[in-house]
């Protein structure tokens, strides 16, 4: 379970930060917790919007990626600190990462009552409209007389306190699972809202050009004064001309496709004519919404796949295309993210694995043999029998087996992709006799 802990103090020596770090270290076999600081977050000022600033965005990303949040608050005049209140203001102004997020409150204080009043104040803030956190009821952990609570190694001294903290954390872990399961059930059909028509816009959308135009690339290039030919492009670690980029991408030993976060098909590496490709594409398709690149019966399956990548349910899934003689074609769908972790679209790459497997077998002197005990797909470990055999979409290779309501296929536990159906018995690699080797060069002598 992935948790983040937020210390509600900006003091250089914060006992609440110390408490969170103790929890992260001492209970590391139970939860994976990362402790976050708030020192770099500016004071909230609606007139000076810092929502897109790195400090606020960093907290947003970490909270969204976590299963739950633990906030440790000191008590200042019966309330939380101004710094923590300011952080929550930023996280409920234009962005709402705490909405629906399970939260546990703990606190440390110099005095006998711990941070009980500050915890009550924090609970009211977290449950307010706009924040909408799901705070675990009861089970408050109040660490009083905190100056004497830790030893020289920053561990809590009192075994009963540690035991109670462990019990409270265990209850929170159960609470997190329950809340997230309810949330998952409530959003189970969200994939149906995925807009494959690309009706929206993202920051890179080229406006004023018909997405369905056969010459979309040429129109879009003219509209944006795009670099071309021998114009140089500065990349992350390199400077290439546009021609060099095309040569480089077209030489890749796989077929590449890029669709942006608005589900617009923007690019493929044009190595050959569509009828010779593993997944047929044509120049006129560039610029189309994804809905235009798939048969109508495939759209629900594509929506679900895109939604999985957009929401982070998986970052990569794999889809084999069975039934093609002398080939083993794999489609890989990789979620793309910017340097801030924001979803930016999909890289689909397609390749035939069989030549790679054959080369490996030849170089290592091994052969494939059927495994009589196999019960799973030899490639992905997926179930050997899906609910319905998927028919590959001739454009992308995505499963096209659905009309209105998609049938739930057996799912690859690693990638989330539809499993291969009625797979052949799992193959195992069996060594062949050692070839006689040239004593001078080490090369096979036969």
C-alpha cells in the first residue's frame, strides 16, 4: 500500500515530521510511506495564483499517486498551523487531489492534550466542500509530551505507544482498502466516457484544421509554421534536422504510433505501404480522431484501454495477435507522461517477436518444446481462455470483439490487456547438444 505523509509544520526541527518518519521506517513492512514537506509551498493568495507552480503540483502528483494520506499536525492556538492551512487552500482552489482520498490524522504536541483541538480543526477543514477528503473516523493518535517521547535514534520510547500506533495504522490500511474499493466500484463505468472523437482540446491541439482532412499533416504544418526538411530541432539530448528525425524513426525495427491526450492520432513512422505493415495505417489517417481509426465494434474496447492508460490503472499493456502464420505479432500500448507526470497520450509500438525468438534459439543452441503442464499463456502469463476470442482491429491490432456492451475478457495480470485465447500449450526452452566450437574464435564450427 502506497501512502504519503504530510507534516503540517515548516519548523526546521518538527516533531510531527519526526513522527511520520518513525512511522515510515518502523512500519515499512506494512506500508510504503513517503514523507512530504511543505516548506516550499507559498502562502495562499488568490490574486497570485501558484496552482501551477512546482511546489503545489508536486504535492498534487504525490497525493494522486498514493492510496491514502496521513497528515501530522501540531497545535497552534487550538488550531492547525497557518502553513498547513495554506497548503490545503492551494489543494482545494483549482485542483482537488484530496477529493475522495482516504486521510488519517495524527499529531504531536508539547502538552498533555496532544494536538486534539488541532486535529478536530483539521478534520472540519478536510471534510469541507472543495476539499472533500474521506477522513477516518475516530482512532485519533495524540502524542503528548513529545520532547520526551523519542530516544537518541528518533524512535518512540514507549512500547505501548508504538503498539497503539501500529493498531491505528492497521485500521487505516483497512479503511483505505474499503474506501478505494467503493470508489473503484463507483467509477467502474468511467471508461465509457472516454472521448475517442477528440472533441476536446489539449495545449498542443492545432485549431482550425479539419481532423478528417486527408492532407491534415500538410495543413497543420502550414498553420503552425512547423519546422521541416533541414530545419534543426532541439530535443532532450540531441539536435537533429527534421529529415534526420524522419530517417531515424522510420528505421526503427517496429511500427510506432502516437495519439495525444485528446485522442487524436497524430503520427506514425511511415516505413512502408499499409498493406505491407503489421498494423495497417495510411497517410490520410494522420490527424484523425481515434474513433475514425477503428471499426465501430472495436470502440468500446479501445475506450477502456485508453482509459486504463489515462487514469494510471496501467502504464503499459500488451496484446498478442493470434492466428497469423509464421509470425507472432505483439501490440504494446505505453502511456506517455511529461516531466511533471501528466498524461500526454499513447505510444503504440508493434513488432513481430518470432524473428527475435528464432535468433535467440539459434545463438544459444536451444529449441522450443511444449510444456505438458502449462495452464497459462506462454507470453504474458494470462489466462489461456478469454470470454470471447478477440478479433484484431486491422488498423491498430486492438481487440475489435464487441458491439454495444463489451464482454469482459480474461485479463493479463501484468499488463491488463486481453489475454490470448485458447493458447497453445506453453512452450519451454530445451537446450540442444553443444555445438562444436572453434578454439581460436569461439564461433560455432559447424
